């Protein structure tokens, strides 16, 4: 803990500070900050790769070719992404990197024993009389039960009644010469996800929209990509033909297919073009919701940044591996950017509040993802990261920059309890140089590689915040809950409270009893605002320290005890002093103490009580 003014002597507090600093060091030896953006991730798949389209089974994306290999015990397909997959059990698919699709000569007639099959764009047909008459094998109520857009048909060399068809909705198999069909799409990695509208709503390559329901099933829904409507609105109002647009409040950023970037500050009526920095198409834009002056643009394999509202853009691609950038998401307060590219998902430290150097420390997050292009990435409010992977669907993981070995705890007992205005918080595993949340600075009182200590500003408002922490080379964003009061009694590494005898100011040895009728001072934090107001980060005065505004009560073994005063601790930052009058008659032995402020209880600590000396 930090004594923040040299030359001020308070004999008991010095010992308490040393004891508590030892507690911090002892409890957090392994929580060390790591350089750069952490690359270790644990991705979880969201729903599958098939969509409930109301056909003869779940559907997926277009399949270009289907064929049998060998004796017919292996089925292979080539998807629209030109990847080849194979199955031997007609359920589970695996990537095949060696075979290629045989030459496709269109939907020609195929012989299957005495039957002739023909695939047309809308349905599959069969003839048993040498093409004089044809039977529609897939049509029902004027539509195909397996969808349309057929591209390929294959007959098993082992069974003339087994045929498999490929179309715009996936792969379909029949074992009875086409009389009945079932889909093979449940596990085929062919969901052509292109954009995340939200973490459960996806735009596909054909511009259709799907949504994952509570059971994890993709369902088609009405609607379109909101960006399309925004581009159309801009075109009708201003004439700008944009390839990408994003809006933050009244500010809009737009990009064109020939690399121009422009900004509108009046909702899209008028536009100002920035100096040209690229000739590549601007395919994706991102703008910060709280600070519209900060934005990012994807132009081919370049990542561009503006921090002055689009007046100028600079290239922050840096060491990002060469690959087309499809999606962008960022945490401006932490200075961390995530990009979805043809080579997977990457994260890097990119300052977004100023034009500082960036792009030199990109890290791949794709180690646990399928080997396919990532088309979009989204940073969610609950500290998760969502990514759309071509063919393989949607995946989610805790956002690495918010979940590394950095933990925010209460400064008094290292618990996860909420903070309060004026209280101390400790960051375990990070050497913090600066903290900020809600536009306010959180003074750093002490810092080491094992832990750092900050004070919550007295001006902080209650609520859930994201506190942005900055080290020498690292940045983190950590959630912090602030309440009007959240009392916590300081304890040492053994869990013993830091309590002083009011008569001499010395810290009470936990093994020595506190006598009935005596007065003690309890060191705590989180008691909230004080009167008169006191500036954050400044040691409390030695004389007449500010008093806690809210009523403070205390209980020993459930019975109230008198609180004679509750103030900031003289000469210290973030410490509070609560003086208690121990009742004249107490039960000898171990008791439990707690403090309550605004209905919020502190941690419960053990006291050893002795009878009054005069009574002995």
C-alpha cells in the first residue's frame, strides 16, 4: 500500500502499510503481466454450419461439385470456397487437401442401371423408358424439396440406386433412386458467414440473414445488412456511391471502391473528403461509439486510422501479415484492435486516442480456429470476442486483452467486492502506469510487476465501468463495479484485521486480546464520499480529516457497537479510519466484527476480546 507524502509521520499507519504491502506480494506471485496482446484463446463454436430452411434437412451454402471415390465408400464435395471435404460415414466431414474435383461438364445425363438421371437447375429427373417420359424426383407443390440451383450429380459405383446431388443449398443423398432424400449438411463446413450484425445474427455471402435461436439452430430471418440501407440513403441524399459506411452519432465515415475516404458530421447530408492514402477498395469501417473522432478502415491488406475525425488517415498496418482485411473491432480505451483477415484473426496494440506509433506487435488468435479466412470480428459488451470463419461458422472466446492474468480486486482484502468513490483497488499481475474510466483519472499509488494500487476518484458515479489500464508496453481493459459505498476492513496475509489501540496508536497484535471498554481504530476502505470534499490522490490532512458522509455502523457478533468517528485516515490516500467503542461487558474469546455503510456490509473479521482490566 502507498504512503503518498514523505515526511508525514503517523506511527501506527506506517506499520500497517508495510504489513499490507507484504500481503499483496504474498497473494499474487504468479499474476504477472505479459508483453503484447495475449495470443492464447479458447474458442467455442456458436451453433453449427447448417440452416433450417424448411427443406428435406438442414441446408448450407452452395456446393460446386460432388463425386464418389474408389468403390463408392468415400464421398467428396467441393464447396464454393474451393475447399474439398470428404466423408466415409455420410455424416462427419473432414478437410481433404490432396484430391481435386473431376472436370465438370455441366449437368449431363447419367446412367444408373436401366435408369437415366438428369439434373436441371430446378429439379432432378429420372427416366425408365429411354427418355420418353420423365419423373420429377425432387419436386413437390411446385418446388424442390432439397432446394434449387443444382450444379452436380453423382451415382455411386457400388449401388445404382444411391445418388448424391449438389446445389445452392448443399449436398443431398438418396438411397432409393431419388424417391426420398436427406441432407448431408449438418456438419459440412460450408456456412458462408460474411458479417456479424450482432453476435447471433449473421449476413451470408448471398446477402441473406440468419439468426441463432436459443437452441443454437440457425434460422433464416427477414431483413438485410443495415449498412446496405445506410449506403443507399447516403447515395440518395448526397450522390456518394460508397463501398462501406459506418455511423457513430451524427458522424458518418464512408469509403469507396477506389480508395477514397470521407466524413460527414451532419448525418450524411454533406461530406468532406480526406487526402488520398490508398487506391484499394475500402471494404470495412469501424468508428468508436463514444468518441467518433476515432475510426479505422480496411483497404485491401492495409489498416488505416484517424484520430481527428477523418481529416487525415494514417497507415497502422505495421507487422500485420499480408492478407485482405475483412472485419474490424476495437477497444479504444485499451488501445487494442482486432482484425479478421484471410489469414485468420489478429490482435494488436493501436492507440486510438492519439496518433501514437502502432501496428508493431500483432498476435494471431487463430491457433484454435479452423484453417480458413475470418470474415468478421466483433468485441461484445460482456468481454467476449466473436468471429465469423468462412465455412466453419461463428466462434466466441473471452476477449484476450480483457482476460489475461490481470485481476482487479479490493485493496483491503483482495476480494472481488465492488469499489466505491475514494476507495483503493489493486490490480494483480500488472505494473500499471495509468488508469482511466468514464473520462476520469484513477491515480496510481504504487506499482510493481506483481501488483499495482489505484484510488477510485471521489467523483466516480455508481455503475459498471471499464477501466483502461496502461503499463510500459501493455494495455488492459477490466470491468469495475462502483457503488456509493462498499466497505472493506484491511486484513493481513493471515486474514487478521489491521486494528489499532486508540490510547497509544499501536497496531493490536492479533494474538493479544482487545479489552472490554477500550476504544479501537479500524483501518478500512470503500466508505465512500466525505465531507468536506477531498481531492483524489491527495493524503488526508493530519488535523480534522474529512468525515464519511454516509452513516457508519458496526457490529460485534451481531450486536451493534458505538462508532465514535469515521474519517479519512490522516496522512494517507484511500484509507479510512473507523473508531469503535468496545462495550464494557463482552464475552471473552473470539468474536466477529463487521462494518455496514449504506446497507453494504464489509468483510467479517475475527477479534479476540478480553474482559475489562478493572474487572479482573
